[in-house]
C-alpha cells in the first residue's frame, strides 16, 4: 500500500523581552538555578500577574508578517495540569481567543515551486520550569528560572507531506522571527523548539490517520530525523495489522528512535478556563498600523530584491537571506565594491567563510570589516592587486594588521604592471635557464609554465600573471 505522510508543527518561540511575560524577573540565560524566579513565577498566594506589553507587540509583528488576522480582543486562560516544574499547577496560555489567527508561510520545493503552509494560530503563553535529572543520583532537581519566560506558540495546519517540508517550514519561521527581532532563535539555549504531530494515511485518503506528538525537538536535523523514524514506525505498525496509538513520544537522537512518553492529552484534559487575574487584551487599530510601519524588509521581499537587483541565482539568494547578518554583510560589500555582486558573494563563500569556519565564528564576529573587504575587491579590480596578493591582504586583514590600503602600502604589495620592469625580470630568468629555453623553441610548450613560475617567484608574486605569460611567450619566440 502507498502511504501519505501528514505533519503539523507547533513551534515555541522565546520572545526577546527584557523580563518575563507576567513578572519583572530577568530572562538572562545561564544564571544559577532558581535565581530568576520571583513570587509571581512561583505562584505564591495573593500575587497578581501583569502582562508584558513588549510581548504583545512582538506577537502582533509576527501576525502582520504572516498576513494573519490580529484579534481585536484576545483572552488568557489557565491550562491546568500538575507537573513538578509548574509550581502554580497551571500554565497561563491562550485558548479560545488567541492574539493571532490564520496566516501562512511559503516554502520552496525541490522542483523550484512553492508550497503554502497555513498557520492555524499563534498565541502567547508562559514557559514552565525545567526538570534536571543528570546531577542528582536517582533524584530530580527543579530549576524555575524558565518559569514565566514569554513564548509565542505558532501552530500550523497539517499541510506538510514530508519531514523535508517540515524542516523547511521550521527554518522559514526561524529566519522570520530573527528578521523581526522578536527572538534570537538560539536553539541550544531553548529559544526555538517545536513539537511535531505526525501521522500516515493511505494515498488518496481524505481522513487523517492517528497522530503522535514528538516533543521538544530543538534542531532542524532532529525534527527531520524524528519525523522520518516515526513515519516508518507507524507504517510498520499498520502493515502488521496493528493500530497506531495516539500518544506523546520523545526522540532519542543517539539511538535515532522515538519512544512513548505519555498518552496524548486533548484540550478538555487541561480544563481550560479564562484566567480571572488577567483582563482581556484589547488591541487598537492605531497600534497595529504603528507596528506595521516598524516592520523590517522581510525575508521573502529581500530574496526577490537580491535576485532582481544583484542578479543572484535563486539558490544563492536563499542561502544569503537565511541569515540576516550574512545578508547585511553582503549588501555592504556589494554596494561599496566596484566588482559585481557575484564577486562579493564569491569572497564571502570563499576566503571569508573559510576563516570563519577555521575559528568557529559567526559572521557577526568577522575580523574583516565589510568595507575593508569591498576595498580589497576594488584593488583587485583596478589591478593594484593580483588574485594571489589579494588573498595575502585578506589574511593580513583577518590578523588585524590594518585597513586594506594600509596593508598594501606597508607590505609594498602593489602588483607590478610596468611592462619594462616585467621584461627585465623575464630576460634574467630566460638567461638563467638556457636548456629550458631551447626545449620551448623545439616545441615543448609546457615549459612555458616553468618560466612563468620562475618569474612570479622572482617578483614574489607581485607581477601581473597575464602580462608575465604574454611577455615570456613573446620573448622566447623572439630568441
């Protein structure tokens, strides 16, 4: 039997606020356990939550960027369940009236087309604490620093038909929230993670199969691998005349397998009801208009502009815009250099990428300023530097020896383009190697490379290689 994969994602985005969503506690990552949780986060009797306005603005920006409906009135609810890292016994979230409804994201397909993934909703909620199991010898510890961290949960429709599509959708959301400045998207720190709902059904069947939920996937690779494993597991169960059980499962990345965690809860298991301590959130149209004006150029718009304005291929533009810092760096270099935008891109994907990888640095930490790289490209374009000398200057830039022009001046790296000077060098080299000169005259043209290499060695690579080649050839023939 042919099977169709059906996937929907629930992505949890930590918002880049200065404090928690309902309290003034810090959200700084890496603080000692339980040092960033106050009485509100701990659920002490008599304390009252106060909504963080910045979190509301960030949710609205996401809704605007995805062509979603911004609810004029949204309501916070209590999602009731008991777990050790949830001291209140409930999580404040949004249920029936979320702040963002509808909307969509477009992802690219291998055939060059696009696919629209619909967004069901995006709602604000607080994060729970964290259970720690590794350092307590058979016991568990609870760190409540994350309790109350502001989250935007983005729920998709089950529109994805493969693990690959799910990975691309997740990457697209990741890029978008960073462009909007509403999250740093740091997956290692838990700022961006997702739950995947996966099921299979017979090909051409309309009814959805029984789904399982894969919890807390914190890398694009793990999302894809977990879904692929779970799909194969479900197909195996069904083809053995078994039944898939609706449950929550964990993905073990070391064993590349999923295992049961608990039975899948439904909404009525949580006994949602409106939080009596929080008023409905009423959003004025003027605020929406103001936040719309504050939106940056969005990734899809930047992609279209890079293809049209800089003549990049669709794949080149996609790679660049996936990282806003890389896109910004590229634009500075492309605008300030006299070479083509492709030249700027080649330097970024060549020497710069190699240097960044060598020292495990993000482009934001590049030791070469984009203006210096643009100047370097200009000096190569105007003949001041040969390609070899340009790479020498780049390494000196990386080591902090000065600006491009200072390095060229200090090291006297200007390319020799004076024909008389090159002819003098060639004449000396030919005179020093009469045997090879005779070989050339007898028809062994390969020896030409020997002479060019000797001339370049004599001038420490400073002569223009094309001129050297031409002058060597003409002087050998003339003898």
